[in-house]
C-alpha cells in the first residue's frame, strides 16, 4: 500500500546552486548528499516534513554526472524542473510493483534498484501514468 | 515557515479518467472535487498522507475549464504532467510571500487568492525557482 509522498524529484544543472536556493529562500535544512552511479546522478535530499506512516517527505534535487544519463537527456530536452514524483510503500517494493503491473502499468526495471538513503525503488512508465514519471520507494 | 509538501499539482485533459487511474492503480481514496473559476480549472484533491504539522499532503489533479486559462495553455504546450508543487505554511501566506519576495523571488499575485478547500494561496515565478512553478498555501 502506498502511504506517503516520499519525494518530488527535481532535475537541475548545478546541485550546489539549487540547494543554496532552497535553503536561502525557504530556510530548509542542510540536505543529505549522495551519488547514484547507476542512475548517473548526484543528489541532495531535503527533508520537508514527517509523514503519518512514520517516514518523511523530501525534495530530491538531482544533477546528472554523465551526459548519457536519462536525467541529462531529460534536462537537455526540458530544462530544469520537476522530473518525477515518488510514493512510499509500507510493504515490499517488488510486490507493490507487481501489483501495479497487474493493472496494466509498465514497470521500468525487472527487479528493484538502489534509491536514496538505502531505499529500494522502481519506476512506472510516464505514458501509463498520465504523463507523470512515477517512482515507488521502499525505505530500508 | 514552510512546514509541509501541501500538494503536487498535476495537469490533465480528463479529470474523471485521471482520478479513476489513481484510484484503480494505487487504491487512493475518493477525492474532494471543486471548481476554481478564477484559475479556470476543475480539480480533484486526493489525500495521500497526514503531515507532521497537523495537515496533509495531496495530489491535486487539475483540468482546464476554459481554453484561455493558464493551465489550458500549459497543457497545450507540455501535455499532461506535473504542473506545479505547493508548500504549506504554518503562518500567514501574505507574510510568507513577502518574506520570499524579499529574497529576490517574484511573487505572481499582489494579494493571496482562493485555493483548494478554503485555502489562501500565492505562486512564485518558475524562472526564479530553478524551473519549478511553486505555490505557497495557507490552510483555513
């Protein structure tokens, strides 16, 4: 079951400048940084609020580290902006993805991959989700 | 102070079909519907989770009701997808917007306007927010 907005993924050209904007403008706290080599991105997770399921909602700022990464191609086409949204599940992400696939939505990975802060993730095809690239997240 | 992700605004061509997708695929509850004549949209608010500040996070599905509305023009250019993100404030939205304007971000309305479910809102210019149309929300 999906129990929260886990994060909003925002693609940017310059991670430090974008983090600085969010901290300066809104007073958000210092984020958690990490590199996801598989996705080809550096990212900053800014926690916005706790959620009723005992987890939290974040902004995920993502900057490509390779020109051939999916996010680099997306940025070249669209410019900076909201790249995807992510829902958190209270169960197993593989089971969640299988249940969603059974409703006719294409799941992008055959098996879950590594997401932010130790999570396991999968993505749903935006053409099956009214234009929204949608991620499913299982916290560690 | 901004204390939550209030909602993610998603533009769509057919509100009923998009609501049906979210309910069928993820099991989300029946939404709250309303029309915002000023914004030129019909909308459905799907509650996703409670938030630590005593409010909640929603998906806001929006369908234009006039061809000259901002959302209709955005849809014609971009197709269906994430249109804006919204943060909730625990204070007065006019004060919040003034504070943000003081940091060099353009605020779109001179005074707050009516948002979903009795809220007061304002918007920040996406070009000043790294490409993200950003809304500030004060709950009633």
